[in-house]
């Protein structure tokens, strides 16, 4: 049935509102400004977070104040959104109500204060809870607006052209070796481009249906350019998968309508071109996708397959998912606190401990991250709210004017939600705003006679939104003013600011020391003038804000060793860091590098601990020794920086014990004279004939030929070959 043949149904309520042209214009302004702010956020994702949120909240608050929602949204949406916000605050209740994790008690034994609430870092949780609450409010606000199908098309065109410009700027500004796009995460860029493709496809199909040639031509670049980037420039696998999912969703949601006439021909040719390009073009993203499929197949059949990404036998995501689920089960009701996944996850990292030097700051899933941080009840409420909005959109997606464009917008929103299962794009505020925008666009416009009527918003409701807008304006203005003046309101921003300040103080101290040395003077400033003392105090302030930030402990401990009376503070801070990141072998290596030559026993103990952690990680990879070898090489390098320590290389060799790969690494990497000293004794102690011959062959390559020949001649019973 064609759009122009649709007529009102007799059962339509008589009190259905007839929106005024002014209301329509107001909603168009809201959608247009909201799109502008979202594009701003995705174009500058790395600007200071405090300033970015300040600008966004200020702009959205002004919209709420002057253009409140025009319709009343279903009450269940508001209830579920409010439930999400309230349930995410459960962790502020006393921790005794939920039980205290063992790792938290261990941290407290070392003097770290974790507070009395279920959240370990309640100050940080307040900040992120505010972000979640305002974002939920923004979602309800935008869903309360309706725009004409023509305005939807202009919104789609604006977004499509913005992405084209975004891509061009990304190509021009891209440096060699960098990932494409402005997001540091290439998968977020791929999700954005996939969304752009289907918004443009929907708008293109709508333009073809209504024979608007100018719009048809305008939307073509918004399809071709993102697809070309996804297939040839981007190395993200997710972009290709999302485009494939989008094609399936398109024909599921509007297959029969799409196959009619010129629209069907155009979409069919577009699908054939995209599929053909995938099979014909050889790209990194395609190769990685194929490699992943092979690895999954090999993993299912228990085969060991090395990949280009660290020799992992199975996709690391599944291992992170397992550990995150254990984390959720341990803190299922309150969660660990909004914004705190990265601080707590190391305590639950077991399955994903396949690399002792890697750091995971999120669980590779929006939904798992939400569940881990705010608990299962709050996440369930959010999921139910999204499901209700999706249900309403899906129920009416095939009816009314502009339905092809609304199908494209709905697919874009679903792609973002789907990608959130395997990554965290929605934790980027700009991406979350785009998801809200397209979900709102997918809902029927205000001029659809056959749709269920929407009740006009009451004056009381509009005044409520004006009050909310005023509050958001104040919050945004405060953030903008503070950012401009250099004052940090966001606690996470304050922590980062303090870290940057301590680096400046360290450089200041270093310059003062060099200047004093050049003048032949002793550098010993009083405590109140010492930059290092000031830096240590700053670290203390940061620890009050974020007590689980292990880098603060490491840096304060490192700085403390520059002062004669702070050694115990360094020992304590290093111990806390090791407890906060119990599986990271690199932590032990870095700490060992901080100790002076007089503390070689402490250094050796840290090296030994690092190697133990590496061997523990290797067990997950079926004893392939990759972590052990890498850590052992770092230990050898660290030993080379301590040449005056007697027997330093012998100590390192003792760490290798009976691990043949480590012994071979030692022979290859230490100066040859030390190999000539130690290898003969080692060969005599080895019982395995094969290991002995292998070590001897490695020694022949690096060692003194006379020494190797003499050893082979002295011990003919070993059957060693002469050089």
C-alpha cells in the first residue's frame, strides 16, 4: 500500500491532538541542535571530559528550558528509566548490607580506606551516577518530541553529510601508523560508520520512493564513502559484521516493501555491490575477520592456533566476559560503582590473564560493564526501558509516511545496541546521543493518522522539563567555567590534573638538581620548597579521591625513593600497587627498577615474583612460555643496567631454573663472557641429554670457540659436536 493511499482508521480516537506548526518547528529545532551536539562530541572525543560534558549539558539544558517535550511518552518508559537511576544508587548504602569482598579487606589491611558504602570509591561513583542520570533524562526528553517525516529526512541528510566531512577530515589529518578516525578505539569508528550507512540507505530509499532526485544524489556519498572506509581503510572487524547484520535487519523489518519498484532495484544493487566488494577487496579488516573465524573453529576443535595478536588461541573477549561475569556475580546487587570497572577488574582477572603486561579498562561489552558497575537490577531496568522503546518502534515500523527512513534509523540504533554486546561504543557520550536520536527518529512522526494517538504534554509536564533544563544548564555552565579557569570539578579530571602537575614538579626538581650540580653545590632543598615533597602531597590528595588508582601508588613510591626518609612509604605504596594489580608482572619489573644498587635482594625478589606471575599466565596458554620469555628478557635488560652488582647475570640465570626456553634466552641475550663463565657449570648439572645438546649449540653460536671446544673435548660422554 502506497503512503498516499493511507486513510484514517475509524477506530482512531477523536481526541487525537493536531500538533501546531509551531510545535513541529520547535521539535525540528530540538532534533537539529541535538544532532549538532552529538556530532561535536564524536568529532572531539579526546578533549577534556569536564569541558565536553559542560558544553553538551549547557546546550541540551537550553533546549529543555525553551522547547519542552510536546507529547507525553508512555509512563512505563519513565518508570523504567527512573528505576535504572535509583537502582544504580543502591551501592551508596552501607556495605554491611551486601557483604565485603575479601580483596577489599586485604587492601584495607595495608591502610587503604575504602569507605563504609558498598561502592569502594563513592566520590567517583557520584560523578558517574550524575552522568548516567542526566543521560537518561536526555533520552526521555528527546523521545518526547515528534517531527514531520520531511524534517526526519533533513536530519538524516545533515548527519550523512556530517559523516562525509568527518571521514574526509579523518583521512586528511590521519598520520602514518594511526587508526582511522577521531576515536582512539577503531571499533567505535566502525560502529559510527555502520550507523551512517543505514541512515543514508533509509533516506536514499525514501527519496527514491518519492522521486526526489536531489536527495538521492545527496545521500549516495553517505553510503559509498563509509563503506569504502570500512572495507579498505579501517582494520576493525566489527564494521563488516555490523554492515552484514544491518542488511539482514533491513530485509527482516521491511523486506517486501523494499523489493518494490525502483527502490527495490536500487537496494538490491547496493547489497550486491557491498557483498561483491567484500569478496573482491583484500583488506586487513577482512583478513582479521577470516582469521578470527578460523581461530574460533580451531578453538572448538581444541587445536592451538597462533594469531598476529599476541599468539592467543581464542578470542580474548570470551575470557574477559568470563572474568567480568564472576565480578558481576560477586557484586550482583550494588555493582562495584559507576566508572570503577578498571579499578576493580584486576581482582577478578583469572581466565583473561593470558598476558601479564596487558591492561583491560573495560569488559568489551556495554551491557556487561553496566551490570558490573551498577548491578544487575539497575541494568535490567535499563534493558527493559530500551526494549519497550524498541517494541513500540518495531510495532509501527511498516506503517506511515517516511517508513523507509525510519527503518534505516531504527537499524542504526539497533546496530549500536548490538555492538554494545561486544564492545563499549555507547559509553562514548556522542555515540549514546546518536543512538537516542535515531531511536527517536524511528518512532512514528506526529502526522500519521493511522497511528495510536499521542496525548499532548500537559502544562505541568512542560514546567517540569523547564526546571530540569534549568538544572542541567547550571551544571553545564559550572563545568564550562571551571574548565576554562583550570579548576577541576570532575574528580577523575582532578586526578588526571594532579598527575600532570606531579610530572611538572618532577621536571622542576630535576632541573634544579642539574643546575646545582653544574655550580658544584649540593642540592638539598628544605621540605617546604622541595618539588618532590609537593608531588608526594599531591599524590596523597589523589589517593583520597581514587584510592584504587594503582598508578598513584607506584608514582608516589617512585618519587619517595628520591628522598632519604621516605623509603618505608615507598615499600608500602609498592605493596599496595601489587595488591591492586595482582597479576601484572610488569608492575614488579617497574618497581624493581626503582630500587637502588644497595637493595639488590629486594630487586631479586621482585624479579622472581614477576617470573612467577608470567609462568602462571602461561599455564592458560598451555605452557607456551610467551609471557615468561618476554618478562625474562625485561629482567635481563634490567640487569644490564646494574653492571656493578656482583653476580648479577648469575642471579638472573638462577631465575630460569629448569625452564629450557628461559635458559636459551639467557644465552642469547647476556654478554658472551658471562655465558662462557656459567654455561659449563649449567651443562654439567643438566640431566636431560636433549636439553644439554640444545644449550651447547646455542652456546657455540654466542660463546668463545676455544671454550666450547675445550668443554666438548673434556666431556666426550655427552656426545657434543665440535665447533
